[in-house]
C-alpha cells in the first residue's frame, strides 16, 4: 500500500509543480499587460527562480518533468510602453533541471543497450551526424553551427533522456496531465484575444502570443498533445486518475478543440484527422501496411502539389501560356490556392527546390535557408510577403527545408526518422491491440499528424513543439521494446 501511495505522489508531483508555474504566470501576466507594478512582476519571477532551484536540487526528476510540462507557459513578452520585459526563462530552467539530473542520477539516465540499438535511435543519431557534416560544408558556418547545436540539444534532452525517464506507463499519464495544466491558460488567452479583436482574421495569427510565436505553433503543439491525452482520458478510471487530473484533462481537451476550430488551424485540423485514422488503423492493420498506405497518400499529395507548383509557375510566367488543364486551373482559381499564405509558401518551396538541386549533396547548411533563398526566387512567383533581403521567414516546410539546407541525404534521413517514428509506435499499438491500452495507438496517431503538419510548416526546431515530438519518439521506442518479450526480460534484469 505504501508503494502505491508513493507512486501516486510521484505521478501527481509534476502536475503540482506545473500548477505552481501556472499560478505565477496568471499573477504576473495581468500585471505586465497593465504595465504597472513591475516590482511585483520581478518579485514573482525571483520567487519562481528560487523555488525552481530548491525543487531541482531536492527532486531533480520531478522538476525535469514539470519543466517539460511547463513549456507552453514560457513567456518572452515586451510591453509596448513602459520598458517592461517579462520572461519565464524556460531554457534556464531546462539547464538547471538537466544539470541536477546528471549530478544526482548520472549513469541511470544512460539508455539501455536495447534502446541504444533500436533502429529509431540509430536513425536519429545518423540524422544528427549528417547535420554536423552539412554544417561543416555550410555557406554560413556560424549560422549552421548554431542550428546544429540546437538540434543536438533537443535530441539529447527530449529523446535520449526521455528513453529512461518515461519507461513506465504512469509517467506518461502524469506528463500529459501536467502539460494540460499549461494548455488551459494558453488556449484561454488565445481565444480571448481573438474574440476581443472581433474575430478579425488578420489578428488570428498573433493570437497565441505571448506564449507562442504564432497560432501555427500552438495548433501543432495541441495536436501532438491532444491525441495521447484523449487516450489517457478515455481510460481515466483504469489508470486511477484523481478527480483533479480528470478535470484538468477534460477542460484542456475541450479548450484545445475550441482553439483548433476557433483559431482556424486548417492544417492542424487536417493533420488531426489523419492522426485519428492512423491511430485507428494502427490497432487493426499490420504496421507496415499502415505505413505503406500513409506513404502512398503522402507521395500522391506531393506529386499533386508539385504538379500544381510547376503549372502555376508556367502560367504566371510572362509571355508563356501552356495548354490549359481544367482540373489544375479550377483548383488554382479557388481557396486555399489563391490565398496569399499558400502562394507565398509555393514561392519559397520553389526557391528551396532550386537551392537543393544546386547543392544536392550537402545543401547550403543547417539554418541557412532564410539568408540564402532570395536569389533563387522567380520574380513572377513572388507575393507581397516576399522579401529579397533574406531577413524574414523560413521555407514553411520541414521537408523542403531539409532538402535546401542538407541536400538529398539530409532529406532522406528526415523522411526516414519521421516514418520510423510512426512505424515504431504502430508496432507497439499493434501488440497492445488485444488489450485496452490506447496510448501506443494515440502516440502513433500524433506522430502521423506531425508528419502531415511538417508538409506546409517547419516545426522540428520550434521550442514549444520539438519537445513533444522527441518525447513521443522516445515513448514509441519504449512501447515497441515493451511489446517484445525478450526485450522486456532484459530490461527487468
């Protein structure tokens, strides 16, 4: 009985710490918005910093869980008047938590031989290795080294470390509930800001600030969290969740749905639909068949988009009028293809493709697309959002970014990592299909949704989205290893 109580306390601790962080943010944010009482804001931030140090030293693993869960609550906001700058230093908290973990636990955090030799881990390491190689041959060494360090930090902290931290199923439930604590104030504020603007479409993009840079990042994080959280909520009684944890999940899931619809997250909603289908199929069909179906669907979609891009480039080029295709003409004449958001994406995808073909082996180097793509634009494909100074925006596609910055090998490794992540989770879901455990299938669905979202967006290095993806990959590896009797017996020794 005492061990059961200890397990419950360990599962509840991350939620309690996240609640504390949420309370501090709820107190500090109104003060900052009013632009008064900066002393109170500074005092609250100082108190949070001291409490973080104490928690990290006394309970390093629980503090690390809470830090990961508090990612949606990170703030970097400057008041338009008064000179007040409010921050919740998530990076500093992560370094503090990581340092205390390494000091207190050390070797216990090293992945097991089975985890280290898993195909998913080998692919992730191969991708990181190629990023370093591409950085060595970069057109801008300083930018590429910085970008490579960021990716290594994400992989080390959120994938490698999570392999051992999230081996047990109760840790997944606690983490999802804790993240739900952060989701509630973030989505509430985003919806309130959008409503206060009179639901002006022009204001929806920045409605997620100051927590998220834009609503695309918010919607991506919500999709990655919502599917596994819904699986935990579905089995709330069997998992022994407290009434508080159930209420947190219920409210956070309702607000997430309202935010995805209300903030017009079209790509995220489409990805969520794909994720639900992938989760359903992963429990009822062999994982390879599901992966093949998703691959064929993605391949067909890529061909269709490429065909439309080529046709659009031809018909918009001065003095060139090719044979008219009724299907393509009708598609390009209606939303979303006439939307400036799509046309600017098409411009950058075309530029990224030309960059990749000009340096197909190593690309231009990690992180260099923004500063190098301007000369690769066609003047007749540019829009009002286009820039020739290389001073804003990315390729709006993780796939095209990898091709432009890391060449064909980098693109191949990215696709291999994304597909392997889903296939790994699908194997665990297939093994648990006979039981009532829905979490592996939900993780597989969230990873499939992430693959879809990275078609029209670049999300793999976004500070609020990347942790969720790499932790889901680590969970998928543990689900897969847990479904193998030999691996399970070795892990128990």
